[in-house]
C-alpha cells in the first residue's frame, strides 16, 4: 500500500484502519473541508467496535495511536484520548445502516454554505451526481454534540448516503472509508458546480426521463448508494414544470400589502 493512500474494502487489520483514518484526516484537512480541529471520521471495526478520530486535534495531524475505540453505545474501550464529540451521529448511522462501515463528517465551505442557507443540493443538474448520490437533503438544525443532532438526522439516514446538517456541515457514509471520503468530495464538488451555475443565472435540469435512464444505469456504474428517489429527489425539469402549474403565486410590496389590509378594515368598519 502507498504511504498516503486508502484502499477499497474493509478486510484490513486494525493498524491499517488506523493509518487510513489518519490519511483521510489529512485529505479532508488538506482540501480545506475542515478548519482547526473540526470534523471527525470513523470506521466500524467489527460487530461491536468502532474506531474513531479523537476530539480536540486537527484531523490533518493525527497519528494512529491518537485514535479511540468505542463500543456501539460510545463507551470507550481503548485509547489515551477522548472520542469525537460527534460520535453519537456516527453511531446512529451504524445502528440504522448495517451496510455502512465508515462515516465522515466535515464542513466543506460551499456545501456548508448551502446547509447554512437551508438549501438542499437536490437539483438534477449533473448526470454523475444522479447516479452516485441522487440528491443531498438538509437535516434540520440540531446543537452539535447533543442528541438533538442525531434526532434531526434520524429521518434521513436510512435513505441517503450524504446529508447536509443545517447551519453546520456535511455527513457522508459508505461501505468503506474510501467511499465515505469520496462522497464528501463529491458533495463539495457538486455544491461548487451548483453555485457556479446559479451565478451564471441559468440552470437546465435533466428531465424525469433522463433521470430514469441514469438510475437504470446505476448498477452498470457500480453505484452502491442507498439514495431514495422521489418526485422531488432529485428535482427534474418535469417536476419544476408541474410545480409551475400549481397554485398561482403573486408577490406584493409591504406598502401594497398594508394598503390592502387598510382597505379591508375600512370596508369592514363601514358595514358595521
Ligand atoms: Zn461539525
């Protein structure tokens, strides 16, 4: 294995998992997906143990013996440091998703900006994104490091492999560490493309038929995503067109609204 690489799969020794989590830490820090000591990464070691990054250290500066082993309830089994403060979020995902063996949490800037704006990355803008993740929803806000965050994630973890955390960041998961890391990279890249196309002032979405064909090709591309597909995930040109046929929307200024209310009140008084 190359010194600074992560290989696919999960059949590895504990030492290899430790080295690879440190490599993933350097990658998320080196790509500015986190600042300071932010972010956390974990791997499911076996049916009862999780290996996680520790709290309070830059993810770019971890060494293998900084990592912590806990059970699936978060009780420390080994390690001189303390486990990540966001471990509960990882444990929720492991509990609900037997197919998941690695979780990555980071704050990549453009994806996190979408999370701060409450905007899901759910438009059918890129064919590869439809294949790999489908769409990326936003979980409602929950205070980091508290059960609120897990409660906010709970309705989504079963159906999505990448989730924006409102006013916070991103969590991704996968069948192995490389997949979880790649999904983090994909989320930030898609967020950048999405923002750039927004700035260009024009987004041409794929149609429902295009999306159907891409979903049919998932197996051919080896895509393993759990992503649910629904009429608004991802949003297609067809779903936008049918939304446009919905109830008519109008906009009024504050002055116009006040004038309308005043007039209604005046008419009401005149009738009494
Ligand atoms: Zn965070």
